[in-house]
C-alpha cells in the first residue's frame, strides 16, 4: 500500500468553539453513500483545546494524510 502525501493547504473551517480559522487538515478522505455523489471530510485539530474534529473540505482538495 502506497503512503499518502501529507496535507499542505490550509482550509477555512469553524472550530467546535465557534471561531473561524484556517487550519491544515491532518487527514482527508472521501465519504460517499452507495450510488450517490459523496463529499470529502477532513480531520482537524483545534489549536486552543487540542481536540480533534471533522469538517467538510472542498471537493477539489486532494486526498491526503
């Protein structure tokens, strides 16, 4: 299995505490139900609390992590 490239580009997201910041995701993966167009999800880490959370990323963002 090939290693995935690390994520490089920041994405503007809203943290669980409600602040809008630009963060680089730790991992991005496709999420799609059967026979439907899916979305891409990203795993982010809140800079204030250190907790991880997931948010949707743009469709043109590469799969990484």
